[in-house]
C-alpha cells in the first residue's frame, strides 16, 4: 500500500467517526501546495549531478507549516505527500500552533561527500526559498539530514532574505539551535510510553524492549528507557542485529558503534537476523527506522504487547487490524514521536524571543506537552471505543477542522 493510501485510509476512518462534511473532508485532505525542483550540482569528480527535490505544504489552518527534509534514495512524491499530511495531524495531536509540510531529495547521502551534500542542500534551498520562512513553512532535519544540513539551509536562505534563524529548526546551538533537540524524539517516546504504562498500572522500568533502528531516535529512546530501569533485549540497524535476554549494556554498545559504525559484531550479545527483530520476544517493540516495516505479512509475528512508533508510518493499516485482533496496543507515530517537532517548536519560540532556554526547561516542557497529549488522546479513545491511532486522527482532524471553519476558508 502506498503511503498516501495508508494515510488516507486512517484519515477517512476518523473523519467518518466525526461525521464531517464531504466539502470539509476534501479541504482537509488536499495539500495546499506541492513543489518539485531540479537540483543540478557539480560532483567532486567534475561531472554534473542532477537530483529531484520536493516540498509539499499540506495545511496551514493552525499556523505556519512545519516538517522535516529527508535525504534518501527512496524519497518520492507519494512519500513526501503522505508525510506532509501526517505532520498536520501530528502537530494538532500535541496542540502546537502549526500546520504540516514535508520535504525531501532523492539521493544517497552515504555515497556523497560533505562538499557534494552542501552543494545539493544549497541548490535545493535555492529552489524553495521563496515558499519557506519563519512565518510560513519551517523545515527541520529528518532521515539523512542533521543540524549541519539545517545550518547550510539557514545560510543559503539568508542570501535571499537576510539572517533569520527561525527559518529552520534543529540547527547547531551556535546558530540558534535549542538544547535538548538532538534527544527530543527519543525523549518524547519515553514520555509517551511513560504516560501509557502508568495509565495501565505499570512502570517503564518493569518492561523489556526491542528497538528496530538504532539511529538517533532509536538509540536515544533506548538509553533513556534504560536509565529508567528498562531492559533493552535487542537492537538492530541496517547492517545487523544483536540481542541479550539479560539486557544489552548500552554504554559498551555505543562505544562499539563509534568504532565500527554499526551494532553488528557487538560482543555483548548474540548476533541474529536483523529482519526478525520485529518478532523478538519483548514487552515493547520500538520500530524507529523506515515506514511500512510492519504489514499484513509480518504483523502476526509481532510478540510485543505494545508497539511504540518511533518512525513515521511504520505500521500499515492491515497490520493495525491484526494488532487489534491480537490485543497489541500501538502508540501511533503522530503522537508517540512528536517530541521532535515539539522541541522544534520550542526552538522556533526561542528564536522569535531571542532568548535561549536551559535544557531542563526544554525537557520539562516536553514532558508536559506529551502527557497532556496522552490525556487528550485517551479521552477520545474512550469516547469512541477505538484504537489509539484512530483516536489520534480523530483528535487531530477535529482541531484542524475547527480552525479551518473559524477562519472561514472551509
């Protein structure tokens, strides 16, 4: 199933529960703007390199649009469109004054030099600079991009509009970034899980965890959960997987990762097929890599009681149906991984105020936002007797629809 098909299906299910009109449904599901740009740069060997970039701006009823920029070889129009829509619903679930957008460039950043990546970033920024800005659309890092990428975007944007650090978030601290941003998505996963397990009478430290995708999000979530006493029994990355039923020593694993660049070969656990980590025996499964990894062909293999979605759209709708039949609770991406956009919002606020927050304040405010969002989500889930995913879409659609109607543009 294409990402847009899955998103539309989840949207339609929630919209039906709300009983919103066809007119408003079409308004809410249709992107505001879709831009495709050709980015031609000189490669290091002197040859020309041509790449395709996208920026999809989905909705701005609740405020400026917000969404990451992804550099990945599988980026295409359909994926960016779906992710832009998810950003609209994600920012609404955690009640941020934002709409949704997403960007991406089809490339393989691992095969490119820093100089090539900088030239590509600047070419892409040149192509979209007139449709982004601190009051309209604020990009951020995503898969394949990072704080350095955001610094290049901010600098290139400044050539056309002057220095405006609020044009992007996820920047280096030295250029107006926020403390706590690097760990924000992983920390938000912890706070989302914390709210849920407390609601059902458990504690984070009493459970076992498997993390699929030990990158920025997955590794931060694992470390923060382990600090609370949780037992990380398995992790994987693109090169391999390792498990230890007694719990992996993450400090030693991180040292191994720094040296080798992968979790594969770590002596503190048993190597196993990375493709089978979704079926590991654990209490909580954390898919924190690519989208669409849990689908109708493997959802029945999942043995976890809770799926904590660190990636965007890791679970297909058919898999959700299997989860519901098995009694597996999925804490959906548009709630669970909203820590990143929440701290991006804090960064944007700091840029607008020209006043930096200390990290303790950032983390305290993030916890407050995530716990409030869970309370709102739980109330909707109880009201409609539905899954958390459907409840999240209902909550988000209701908020965006109300803003749309109030603005008189519905």
